[in-house]
C-alpha cells in the first residue's frame, strides 16, 4: 500500500511558506483547481503537511468515520483556542456525551420558541433603513444575526453594550483565524499589535461569557433561551445514575461555540442570498410572492413548509457559498484512505466549496439555480454545508429556519438594489464573506 509521502504535492508550494500564498491570495480558485491533479494531494500548511481530499466519496468517509478522522488539524487547533472543547471542536471521546446534553436545546419545540426572535430582528433591521439609503449589507446582516444570537441564547442576560463588545471580539478573532492556521508557528511568537489584539479579544470574550453563565447559575427558571435549556439539562442519561451534566467551563465552551457558529456564518448566508436575489430578479419576485402570502403577519416556524422557494434559495446559497469552506481532521489511528496508508497523527483536509463546485456532481455548478432542489433530497456525499454523519452541525435546522424567516421578512418590507453589475468575489477567511457588498434600499413598489 502506498504511503502519504507518495501522494502528489499540490502545485504552488514554496520553501518555508508551503501553500500559504495561494491559500491567502486566491484560496477558492486554488481549491477548485485541485481535483484535476488527483483524489488526494499533499498541502503544506504552516509547519505541517496536510493530505487534501478532493473526492466526494472519500470526503464522506472522513465525515462518517469520525472515530478515525477526528476533529483536529491546523484549523481546529486554532478553533480550540477560541471556544475550548465545545461541541464543534471537541475530540470524538467527548462528543457523544456533549451531543446528548446539547440536543434538547435544538428540538423542534425549542426552535419554534426561538423563531419570533428571527423575524423580530429582521423586522427591526428593515424598519431602521430609509428609502434611498446605501447600506453595508454584510455589516447589517451581522448586526441582525447578533441580535438573534443574543436573544435566543441569553434573552436579557447580556446588555446591548456587552453584546456589541462580544461582536467586536468575534470579528477580530474570525478575521485572523485562517491566517493563524496556515502561517508558520514562529510568526505568532513575534511581538506585534495583531497578536496582542487577538489575545486581548480572546481573553475578553471568555470573561464576558463566563460572567453571563455564572450569573445564571442556580437560576431554575426557564427563560426560553438556549442558556436555560443547557443549564436545565439534569445530566447525561447514558451515564451512571444520570450524572454528567455540563460543568461551568463546559457551559461557557458551548455558549462560545454556538455564538461563533451562529453569527458570522448565518450573516454571510443572508448577505449572499440578498446579493444573488438582486442579480436574479425573477427569483426575487417569487420569494416576495411567498412573503406577500403571509398577508402582513410575521412569519412563524409553522410557515416554513409553505416558504418552499425561499428555502430553496437558502439551500442554493449554502451550496455556492458554504460558510465552512475548508475543514481539517486528524487521523486518530493508523488507517488507509483511497489506497494510501495514513499513520495516526496525520492531518487531512477537505472542502465543501470544492465538492459543491464539481461539474460531475452539479450541472452548471457556478450557476445560481434554486430550482435544482425542487423535489430533490440533497446527496449526503455531494451537499455538505453542515457536514455529515454523527458530527453534522447540531444547529443546521436552527440556521436554515433563521435564514429563511429572516430573508422572507426583509423582502416583505424592503428591496435592496445592487450599485454595480460587476460580480462580487468572496473574501475567504474563516468563512466566505461578501466583503464590500453595498446595496441601496428602496421601497417595495419601486
């Protein structure tokens, strides 16, 4: 059997820097170019060599066999710096227990209780805009999803000022996450304002969330938020005598995890959806028709089945611009993948963006076509915006419901018009962001 050393090195590697330059300059074009060179390729990310998986079947195997292909590698090493061992970043040995303890917070009855916050936040954004105003769409969507995160996680436990500081910290950390994962390790030991800002933001964010969770400790009331649900978990039913509920530090890790996972990611999905709809007015009209069918009433969780076009728009947006566009794993035990022997400790990576853009999986893969989802269930090996297997994102239904209800609420109230016909290129950092997306607000009848 061949070893990882025999895997071809991806083009573009440089001494010392490895593939840092193509991953920083134009990472998406670089990823799309890789399948032409093989199913498995070697990338050099910082001091480590990573095996890049380009094949959909092999990618699914890495997701399903999570006891072998564990959370780890350059990206997750950095994520753990931010959120500890929360549900997204914890190793396999901790995951099943955490999943059982967190699952009640994402049951349909809880999602129905969160849904009013989705529409209320979108309504507040739409009402704050005036006719003719030019807005930074990504920043506005970040503010929208941050309000939703605060309301659904903490209700009134976090003041507006503290919530804004949390968002500032998250923006600072997310902007540098990818670069810290792929750069040589010696760079972070150098003195400099960027490293200092990162360390300050990380420490301040954890102190803030620690204070919130500590302030709620011992409060038996159900405030209808995610924090109450997590604190109200009596224990792990799979453990002896039902013990093993979340500890204080674990609770902070989970809240940080869900805050990171639920703000910038969904904000970018909404911003991309508004951009794509503005470029495809016929689809935008169909979404507006669904909004108008609500007859002015706020959209609810029960309305989701009727919002079929809007759901397809969100699904297609997630295909074109999956927030988790590059993912790493660590091999927990000696194994093989695609006929290549991988010893324990090997790092691998895969890209939902790469998979979603393969022409052998999707007809005209670069085309925005929500109707490709009519009557179609996504292929679990070809559609990976939330991952797959036992570690599929626990908040997938939350995120889709939030995006659909917020989007239909915004389009019921306002139109957003692009200022230029030039296509917008994504900014690939920790997520895919439509940086520089500015649009003009107009009245619905315009």
